[in-house]
C-alpha cells in the first residue's frame, strides 16, 4: 500500500531584516496565562475546518480534542520553545480570533543563531478572511526575530490560498516549488 501524500508550499524569511512592527488591531495574550485547555479547544476548532490535509487527517483519526492534544504535545519532539512564545490574538471585543505557535528547530543553529518555524497558526472560522493571519504571522515572526534566528522556514498546503497570501504579504518568499509531504 502506498503512502498518501499532499503538496506543501515552502516559504522562508531570512535575516537580517528590520524588526517587524505588529499592527495594533489585536492584543495578544500568552496561551499559558489563559490555559492549555483553551488552546486545545481553539486549535480543534481551527483544525476541524482547516484547508491543510494533515490537519484534516489528524481530526479524522481521533476526536478533534484528542488529535489536537497529541499534536501539541508532539511539538517538543523536534522543536524547542518557551511557553511565552505561544500566543492568542484577541480582538477589541475580547474574542480570541486565532493563535500563533513559533518554535525553534532542534539542532539547526548556525553561528550562534537559530532556525525557527511557525509550528502552527490559525484563525477561528468566524474571523477568517479579515487579515488576522497576517497579524498572527507578524507576531510569530517577530518573536523569532527577538530570539535571534537566521531564518524562519515554514510551509503550508497548496490548497491553503489564504495562508499562502499571508506569507507573501508579510514578506516571506516561496523557497521552491511545492513538494510532496506524507499525510
């Protein structure tokens, strides 16, 4: 039986660049201050309607909450991060519109600088299409800039047109042609 795959579009942000300025339309709250259970429920809502095939597969194999808990717990397998890096975006009404989870690749430092990625980013369904992914991506990238990365390497499903647009609008460049990834 052959393994199922899907296409991912790779993006890269390379330093040195000026420090990113974060728009003021959202405030940001640490995930740890609001609780991991809230993160699990928000990520589950995002994944349930995600354009990313790997997200869809995760929530189809387990209950959405179980899938997300397993997924978030696996972040420490190949990455490291501080809890303060993971944040929710909050709108003027106090609603969570999304989250950003920046991490550092383990063992990829060069000349004292790290290589980072956005482990996950998501906007809850009712706030999609309003540009909040850009704000969250800017925050996640700025967090990695503050840590001292030499680059941020990310990818997204070829079907996720909104995220592809967000990467381009924020200043990431497409690294190569889309590549196959196992589901």
